[in-house]
C-alpha cells in the first residue's frame, strides 16, 4: 500500500460523521422574482435561527438567449461541543433574464432550490483520532445520545421544513405581486 493510499484512508477515517435527517427537499418556481430579496430573506432566516451562513460557490454561465446561475450555500449551527446542524442549499436558475418591473430589477427564469440537512457529530474530531476513541464515540452515540440524537434530528428536520416554507412564502408573495 502506497503512502498516498494510507493518507487518504486516514483522512477519510477522521472526517466528522454525518447523519442525514431527510431526503433532499425541493422548491421549483418559474416566473419573475426578486433575487436580491430572496437572498436577503434567506440570509435573515439563517441569522434568526442561529446559523452561520456561507456562500461556497457562485457561477454564472451564458446559455442561448439567457443565462444560468448556480449558487451553493452552507449554514452551520453549533448545538454542543459534539454536534452541529448543517443545512446545504443549492440554487439554480435556468433561462435567466434580467427584467425591470415597476422600475425595479427582477429576474425571470426557472428557479430550482434543493435543501439538504444533516447532523455533524464529533466535528472537532476529538473522538476519531484513534480506533479506541472511535469505539468509545460509537458506544456514546448508541447508549448515551440515542434519545437526545432523535430529538436533535427532529429539531433539524423542523428547521429544514421551516426554511423551505420561508422560500415558498417569499416566492408566493412574488407571484401575487407584493
């Protein structure tokens, strides 16, 4: 076994464990909307619920008569020294065109948003440094954290659903012309 393979295995072994709490949630919208308003609304939602927000990717492509925009957001909330909630959002706009509505800049296009959430355990990698510590972590998860972990998963799922509801509410307001 070469040193590259050993290093890759060791890196993989100390990655924080992720427990996904739901299937990917999706929101789709076709029409004209206020992208800047959507961005600000969702940023404020993360702030209100105690998540640290980060835009990890922003790509814009020209495509035919329009553009395509792809954005990735990540948000984390520390629950304890052992657990963090993580929400990842992928936003894509196809057939994107800038338009003016009542002298305000808007976007017209096909919006698709995906929302994923997971619990990151041992994010400081305290319990993953050796095989024995990893064994202790797994025992701790199984016997001590069992019910509390379920409550945390339920809470994160509630956050994911509330986030999706916030997106839908914003887009519905756009639809009715507010």
